[in-house]
């Protein structure tokens, strides 16, 4: 099940691995994305640590790790063509895959219904 | 008009909202930062077609000679008055010509940048039309009133103005701006760059200036508030014209190498440091007689300690306002004052102040972004060549 953070990241759990990206709402608010910086594979993050950067023409935004863990894959396609983030933020334009170190952290995140309420 | 948050609204407010604008607070006004297309597309549209910008938040005023209007003497009189505050050659401006200039403090720092226009009409000689920044307009007008008290009268274009009335200001910018405006205000297509001429639309008196702040050909049209929304709607029916928000206005002017007051120019920066020495008129350089002339003329002769330069980051990461500029050996040598992504350049662009010793084009520097050095080099401006109308 997809979960969301207050900082507009999404997390999709598959086994002990999670795919992470920014929400459609966040991508819309940012506007046209022109630059993405992703962490290195193997880097470890604590929950809520700054993990990636996404910049639009207007501004730079940090992307925070929604859960603690180790980066096992990054999506080079969005680094090469940042506009892809706007095209499919909750699908093909994921940011990183992370190996969770504490699955319990997921429980505190919002489900889609609660997130919709937050951004309404 | 004012909304619940105490923000003022321009006469185009309803036009923006109907077009799906995202409204944000800016200089005390509720202004459109972008429309549905977004900053990137709006920017590119303006470079290819024509963009309509609401700049009604800016301050408009006439400075009037105390002499009877309609004579060259009256122009010389009001020009001499404003020349006590600006370093430009205003006295010799031709009828209908305009100048970019700066209001100076006693230390030679810039209080604001502004446009000064000598009217075209014979009966208006002795007036100067001023357009100043929104965030500075109250201080600017107070300064003009106080300093020039007894020498000239300031008539702000607001509800109290009998002559000009409360006026909106609409910019139409881009290579197709002239053709689009020509369809509803005939005569503008052949108007000279940096000139102003009266025009008319459905009985509304237009003050049309061929100028702008995007680096493209274009116009700024001053019109009475009550006619402004209909005029904007009429322009927007043209297929080449789209509404453009403040976001793209900023990226367009950045690529054009133009200063944003409060960021690239402020009360501590002189015109020489700001790399806008062209505002110093030839006679004024010889005679002085403007605030801060000692410092400014010294800097003009010997070179300033720091200089505003263009900065071209390598790679894709933008460096934004506030980023420190370091030499390759890690010494702080300046600061970025404007920066972001240039959609036409399809690359990050920035400008900032750098120690004069490092200001040479091509000098390699580091911009400190998120605590990491980003490789960049000092670059010539404009980043995107100006395409002004040259007849």
C-alpha cells in the first residue's frame, strides 16, 4: 500500500524494499522540474534526513527520507531528464529504492485518504 | 482594492483569477506568479510570441515643473530638479525619449532604479513621466516630494491625480508584441525603442513606451484603471498573446542580465559596482552634482572594489540568491544576488557581486550550493542576446 508523508513524499513497500518519490501534488506545486540530485547507492539515511534535491525554475526543495534505510537503487532517468518528474511523479519517475531498516516507521505515515485530506 | 489579508489588488485581478492564475503576495500586492502553463512554458512563449504582464503594482507619477508647461524652459527646469537625485542626462532627452536611471543616496548607493520619460506632446513639456519599483514607490515618492519641494511638483498617478488619474501598467513583451498591439493601437509598430508616444484605445488615453524588462522587443502601456481590464482582455484575444506571471518575468530578466532592485542593486551598491555605468550621463560625469558623485566618479575612474557579473554554473544545478562565491582555493570573493534556471539557455544562470580582481570573464570560481562547491565561471551578460527594436 502506498503511504505519504507530510513533506509530500510517497513510499511503496514491496517486501523489505520501498520505492520512494514525490507526490503528484508536490510536483504540481513545484512546477516544471529542471534539476534533480539523488544520493549515491549505498548511502544510509535516517527518517526525515535530507536525501535528495529537486529544483524547479522557481525554487529548490529538499526531499526527505520518509523511512530509514540504505539506498539500493536510484532513478537516473529523472536526473538526465528532470521534466519526467512532472510527467509521472507517482509512477515511472520514482526517485530511489531503499532497503528499510525499521518497517515500523511506515505505520506512522498517511494512507492515500489521509494525504488527500491534508492537501485539500 | 484590498483583500482580507491587507494585500492590494491591481485592476487586472479578476482577469488573472479568471485565467487560472496562482496568486501570491508581492510588494504588498496580490500578484499572479504563474498561470496554468507554468513558468517554463510562459518564459518560452514570451521569447517566441508575446507575453502580457501585469505591472500595475509599479509606481507611476509625473514630476511637473513649476514654470508654465509647454516650453523647453519648463523641461529644462524639471530636468535640472530631478538631476539633483539621478546621475543621468535628463536635460538633453529628446521629446518622447526615455532613460533608465537610478535614484541615489548621499553615499552613492542606489535607492531604486526607474524609467524617466520626457513627453512627446508640446503641451506636456515640463512634465517627466516616472515609473518606479512597487516595493520602493512610497519611499521614492516621499523622497522626490521632500527633496524637490518648491522646485517641482510630484503628481502620483492615483485617485487624487486630476491630470493622469489612477493608472494601471501592462507590459506586452516578445517578438510578436508589436504586431499584436498594432491591431488595437495602430502606430506602435514603428515607434522607436526607448520612446514613448500617446495612443488611444476605445477612448482611453494610452501612454505607450517601447521598452521592457525581458530583453525582447515590447511595450509598457499605461492606461486608466477603469479601462485596464477590458484592454488586457482585448490583447489576450490575440492568438499570439498569453498572460505571463512574475515567475517567468524573473527568469526572463535574469537571462537578459537585467537587475532586480532589492536583490542585484540596493542602497549599498553604486551604479559602477552594479555594472550599470551607462546610467552616468557624459556631462554628469564631468560636472557631478548628483548624490554620492564623489564615490561614484572615483569608482568610474579607478574601478570599483566589487562588480556585478554574470555567473555560468557548469552542469545542471542552479545556484540561487545568497550562495557564496569562492575562488578555487576557497577564499570568499563574492555572493550570488540572483540565480536560477534559464529556460531559453536550458541551463542554470546567475549573477552576483565579485571582488574586482576576479571579475574577468572566464574566471573559474566555485558557488557554494548546499555546502558543496559548484564549478562555475564568470560570464558575459546578457546570457540571451537582447532583441530590441532598432527600426
